C-alpha cells in the first residue's frame, strides 16, 4: 500500500513538472502580455486544475493535505486590490485582466509548491527551464527573426524582457559550460545594461558568500589543490569547444547586433535611457498622488495626462510603480509585509544552517535551492528598474521558482496545514473546484466573444444609433462608455461636440480640457479643440454674446498655451525632448486665434 501511494505521488509530480514546463514554454512563445493571451492561458490552467482534482490517481496526490502560507494571503490581497480598482477605473478591462493575471500566478505558485519537497522533480524542472532558455536564445539568432533597435529580442519582442529571462536561466546553472556560454553571449546580444549589470552583481555576491561559508582554511587548500593538479594549464575538450564558441559568438554578435554593443557602452546616468526611466518614475508617483493612493484599474495608462515631455511607453518599467497605480498603496503595503516575513524566514533558516554546520571549514554543496534563490533575487531587482512581471513569462517564472522553495519551513512562517479529513480542507477543495469552473467558463466565453470584456463597444454602437433621435441618451451612453474606458479619445471628442450641440457649454469646455490632457503634445488635437470651441462661440454669438466672448477668448489663448508648455521646460526635460523647439502653433491655429481676437471687438447686428 505504501509503495502504491509513493508510485502515485511520483507519477503525479512527474505530470506536474511536465505541465509546468509546457505552460512556461507556451507563455514564453506567446509572450503572455496581451489580454487575449491571458484569457487563453487562464482557460487552459482552469481545465488542468479541474482535471487534476477530478481524475483518479492524481487526486490522491492533490488531496493528501494543503498548506496555506503568507504567500497565499499576498495573492488574495492583490486580487482584492485589483478588484477594488474597478470602482473608478482608467480602463476597466485592464482591471479584470489584472484579477485574472494574479489568479494565474497564484495557481502557478501552488503548482510549484507541490513539487517543492522533491529534489528530483525540481532538478527536472530546472533542466526544462534551461532548455526553454536555450530555445529562446537560439530563436533570437535566426536570420528571419526581427530585431528591436538592432538588439536581440527573440520571441519576447522586447530586448530587456529577453535579458531578464536569459539572466534568470543563467543563474539557475547548467552542467555544460557551452550552454552557459551561449546563453551569456545571447544576453550580451540583448544590449540590456540592467540585465547584465544585475546578473554580474548577484553572481559576485553569491560567490563571495560561498567563499565565506567555506572558511579561509578550505579556500587556500582548494587553491593549492587546483595548482597542484595543473587545472589552470590543461583545458579539457569541452572547455576548448566552449572557448571557440565564445570567440565565434562574440565576433558574430559584433556584426549582427552592433547596436547592442553601442548600448552597452553608455553607462552614464546622463544617457537618455536612464533619464527616461526617471521621468517614468516621477510621473508614476505624480499619478499615484493624484489617485490618493487608491487602486485604479489600468492606472498606468494615464501617463499622457501627467507627462512634461512626450514619451511613449507600454509599461511603467518598474514593478513598484505598476503595483502602486494598479493596486494602490494597499498593494504596496501587502508586498512590503510579505517581503518582511520572507526575509525574516530566510534569515532564520540561514542562522540554523550556520549553527548546524559551524565554521569547521567544510564545503557545502550548492543545492538547487541556492540557484533558485539567485534567480529570484535577480528577477526582483530587474523588475524594479525595467521589464516587470506584467510580462507574463517573467511573472510565471518567478512564482514558479518561488513555489519550488516552499519546502523550507522558514518560508512557511505564519502558515497552517489542512488535513484531508478536516472541514477546512473540504471547503478549500470545493472552493478550488468552483473557482476553476467559473474561470473556465468566463475565459472561454471571453475568447469566443471579445466584446464581453470590451463592453464600451456595445455602448458606443448604441449611442450612434440614438444620436439623431435622442441626443441626450447618446450622451449618457457615451459617459457610461468613458467611465469604463477613459482612454477613448475619439469617443471623448464625440461627447464634447454633442455637449456643445446641446448648448451645455460648461460640460463641453470641461471635456475639451480633458481631451487635451490625453494628447498634450498633439498639435492636431489643439486644432480640433480650437475648431470645436470656435463653432460653439459662433452658435452662441447672437443669443448669448457674453458667453460667446468667453469662448472666443479661449480660442485666442490656444497659441499661448502651446508656447507656455514648451517654454516652461527645465534642462532635464529639454535633454529628453529634443524637438521641443518645433512644438509651435501651426498656421491654422494662429489664424483662427486672430479671427477670435477680432470677433471680440465686433457686435452682431440686431435682428430685424
């Protein structure tokens, strides 16, 4: 009976490792960044969870017991904070995807924790991850794979995200030097300064800790043995091949990824790349202050409304800023509390190991957990200054590796276990089944019907149908649509024009200012705003001359607003925005402003 149970557990763990490897491979290939990809992987993960809980044989492994730790509390907190962001969203669809994303990462963490006490399973998983990293590197060198700014980006489509993944794989370690060398050359091909610099820093710190742990006496004796054996003078065939591979790879990279070398040569903080990140972080903090620390679904999308210089980014380039905007200050507090508990647990475990081993000078064999810890630290540090876990492959890799470390009792601080016969376990199992079923149905329906999440499309279509028959109803539908997604500039313009058409001047001016805040550096947006207000002034000229004069003054001040925006920049902003001198009123804007100035000095003829 015991042998049968062990065989079932081993088989279940083997299937878990296979599924995790396949899931990670697919997430890397697809990038796992866009909404449809998250929905697809949520659907697949929900199906796998249902199968795991319902299939005989695997069920014995899953239902022996369950341990709930502080990490589970963290995921629950982040899901709740993401849901609260839907109360007043910037883009509600992003908030729903955030809830789904944290749920998927939670499931990946739980799956990783299932194999945490099996060193053989973790070893197989690490081998799979190294193989995936090797595949990513090989694809990046293929001639028909596109390059981003002349740098290796492979399947990620973003060189710095590729560097983060390859750096983590390198720290996991490979038994073959040639593989590690090829991964290192590919990492250089990305030209990521943060990836390479943090990799070297983490590796050197780890090496220093290993030396200290070994003791001085063993260190010197080991060096003497190496010299005595003559290792420094005799290169094996594998090392010779690795050396040739390294030289050839560097030469090839010098021709294929010349931009990577140029980017690696600019380490000064005066470079545009570093200054742009400072601008992202400053604007992110500015938005968080504007939001009063409350979570806002898709909050980082509001970057155009606060930026001083024009820049285009699809990500805040910092996990701290990302969480601060999407999950609010409570998300930051949750992350900080969980980090404190984790560091305390790791310190406690470290002290126990030192007390157990003492300072006898005996070397300690490097385990899989040591490599996992190095990779985790690297991914955390990299996410603070560059590509964060919004790239799903990086998030899945991090939480998968962290789940594999859960065999450490120190990481289970503030945790409790639920036995199979307990009521709590039955409630947990029923809850998992219900959540998996709901997730499967919702994700499947959203994949088949994309408008399920993009509800603003239906409201916009209905508003256009009611525009002529009932303009007030169209205005209400557009307001509902904008409350769901504030980034719809076209809809905001339509609502503005309708407000002026309905003689609601205050609402029209408010919407004009809001539209300009979303496009502060688009001269075409200023031309549109000026034309709309001009038409409203002409319509009010005969009936409400005072109000028309106010509108004319607004039109007249548009050129001055443009000049003030470009003229109030400091040296930091001018260094980032080289074309600020060309940001000037167009001929159309200047001409309409002059007409508005002249119209203020004339009175409409009395009606006869």
